[in-house]
C-alpha cells in the first residue's frame, strides 16, 4: 500500500499510539529482498507483497 493508506491504517488500528511503525513498499523492493512476493501481473497488479509480519529492534529484523 502507499504511504497514505498505511498512515490511515495506523490511525484506524491505533498502531501510532502503540509506537508501531507502518511502512509502505510501493515498488516491492523490500519484499523482493526478503522473498515475500506474489506475481499479480495476470490481473494487472504486478509484483505484490504476500501477507506477513516481522519483528525488528533498532532497525534489525529479528524474525518474520
């Protein structure tokens, strides 16, 4: 999702209050680097992220 959607989602879910950062990856660069993609090209969506969560501390991914 784009940054605007992620911001709204963070507000709606109160993630902002819980100090949870919401990230967007509009060109799928990050999800490609961690192998969490699906190809939605057949329906006009291109490379997209699969559903996943991750845990990071001080910018280091601990698990996903």
